[in-house]
C-alpha cells in the first residue's frame, strides 16, 4: 500500500509537471492580496478552511511529538513529505 501511495504521488507530480513547486509564487500572491470572490470568500479564508479540514488537531499533536523526539531532522522530513504529497492532493481536489 505504501508503494502504491508513493507511486501515485510521483505520477501526479510528474503528470502536473510539479505544479506544487512551479506555482508557489502565484499561491503566495493570491493569499496575501486578500481580495474576496463573488461568493465572499478570500483566498486566505479558503486556504485556512482547507487546511483545517486536512490537518486537524491529531496531526498537530503528532508533529509536535515528533519534533520533540526527533529534533530538526523531523522538520526537514515533514517539509519534504508535504512537498511530495501536495502534487497528489492537487489532483484529488481538482479532479
């Protein structure tokens, strides 16, 4: 199962030509402008609602525990993991 998840993440990252890395500048621009849409939701509000649904309290506590036991290496591992998995998540949300 883990191999399947890794292969899917790589497939979607390659298929979207690493969208999660190419559009970081545009993402920051949209989040910091603060303009709302016709529905009344700004980009920052949409980002925080999406993150709250994905992260949850359990993941925050798990990450804090991992950092306490693993130190700075755990932070680097988390950043690498989330950059890798964001390609998969973009494809799931947009599909």
